């Protein structure tokens, strides 16, 4: 499905495809591919004026990366969501990227 999305060559579809890929790679436990897909979703979401999608990916990436970079990513995502009226970032992010997501330093 992701490959079919990517063939459409529409910016918004590429962002959705990256989010689907990130979720699938996370379920498979492929950390490098999960990180790459989240970064692609952030880049695409920023470029396509899809701030909620980018913020959801940024939030998950921050959680996975941890450390100062992860903290900054998570903080930026929470701020982007808050200015758009989102009061509970983890719940909102779960609607875009559901499932169990490991935190930095965890399995």
C-alpha cells in the first residue's frame, strides 16, 4: 500500500505514506527504518503545510531518539499542537501513529 501511495506523487500522499511506513516499521521492530520514515513524514509534512502530521511524527521521533535532540523534538511537537488547540499531545499523536512505541533506551 505504501508503495502505491508513493507512486501518486502528491505531497500529502507522501506524508501519509511515511506515517503508515513508520507505524509498520515500528511494529516490525525495525528502528532504523522507523526513524527514517518519521523523518520523511516530518520533512514532507513541513513542506506540504501539514503541521499536525509533522508534529505527530516529530513527537514520536523525539520519544524514540531521547536525549537533548529528543527533548527538543518533543517540545517542538507539543508547542505546534498546542497552538492548534490540542490539549493532550499523547492522545492526539496516538490517532496519527497508534500502537506501542518504545522510548529511548527501552527495547
